C-alpha cells in the first residue's frame, strides 16, 4: 500500500483509486528530483488542448496517471492535456485531473503539483463532469516540493499526508484546522493591474493603502504562479487568492479551468471553512459549459472572499465594513 487510509470509510473503488494516484505521485516526485540529470523536464512539447505551452513533465505526468487507471473503477477521464473527455470502460467513478499544475515553474525549482477531482460516473462523461461541483465525492492535490504532500477531502474535512522518502508511503498527519481568519496575506499577479475590472482595482488599492487606507492595516502580497502552492499556503496560513477576469482578449473568464482546477480546489477550501467564488458566486454552485472552460477564481478565508464580493455589489461600503459585519 502506498497511502495510509486507516480509519477512513471509503468505498473500495475510491480507496483503490487513491492508492493508484498516490503511487504515481510518489514516482513523479522522484522524477522531478532528477530534473536535468537524465532529462530536461521543462523542455517544450508543443501546446495542450487548452492552448497553453506544454512541457515534457506535463506529458510524462498525464501518461503516468492514465496508465495507472487501467483496471480501475474510473469510467470517464478528463485531463488538461487532452482535447476531449475519454471514456475508458464501465465503472462507478469519473476522474478529472490537471496532471502537472504550475509547469512554468519546473526549471526554477518552485513547488508544482497535481490537482484531481472525483465524481460519481454518469452514463456519459459530459453528464459526469459538466455539473455543479457539489456533486464531487473527493478532491485534492499533490504538491511536489521540499516535501511531497497530499491534501484531500472526501466531504468531511481536509486531510493531509506526507510522502516518506525512505518507504515511498504517504503517511497521514493531523487533519487540517479551519482556515485562520486574521491574516494579512493576499495573492494576485499585480503585473496585470491595468487590465483588472473596477471592483478588483478598488479592492487591491485599499490593501496597498495599508494602515493609512480604509482597511487601517498593512497587508503583504504573495504570488507563486503555482495554484497548488498558493492553495497549500492558504490552507495553512489563511489569506486570499485572486485570479480575476480582465479586459485582455482571452482573459474575459480568467485563465484557470473550472473542471479540473477550480472545482476541486473550491471543494477543499470549503471543507476547510473557507469560500471559493468567481468573485461573487460560489464556484461549487456553477455549472461549467465545456471541459476546458475557464472561470475567474477567488478563494481563501471566508471573510476576505465575502469582502471581495462586496466590492462588486456595494463598492462604497466594501472597504470600510468591519469583518464581523460581512
């Protein structure tokens, strides 16, 4: 066994899927640790189905997860690297995956990862994946960094495992506590500021104003450009992440994909007591229209996400309202 699932009342097919996913993740961690020794994992490999540049590690990870599903209960499969949904064989589960998140950071040794989402399988892949994210039965992500960790939810809180490099086994640690509420960190790519909509412009301007502004305190900005790394930090330290829509062509709905990036992260964040929205509406209540459909994404500590929604709905009050009134 490659993961400690003791004490979890998981259906056998879901337990088997987790064993398969963790087995691949453990192998990928070793491959990543050898980057540049036997292969350049950041070498360009063309463009994926979503129009983003594809790296060698993207392809390696995608093929590894597909191969690991042979003989599993996964009937339908959806990946960032594939043009369309794939139906494998009869089964009870549907798996959506971003095999290698944050691939632009491979060559600079920044944490990258894998994001996954599990739904009950319906008759077709479209019916399985193109529905509200509240139908998910499991979701989470692996982060490949100084530690290889797994963060996951099965609908009853957020669980954490860390890969023991000596045994190749994911050992379960203490479940994650609810997100801290009193935090001063926010994550957004400030280089896009001139393209943001008015509510996002106003929100960030009030943060930058610090103690002299309407929020009357100083804030720190963070930006890693790796969704799994941003999520891991927020789950442990609180704060808020924003990848909003903006006025550039191709960014009208942001850049992050609903099915295999935003919906699984939103499930995890809500299970940790936080919120995840498109700026106003809960991600888990929205229905994606296509496999690679995009959505603006805001997630983190609940009061911070609520305040961002208020900048859209009542901007004259948004910067001045105390947290306890949100």
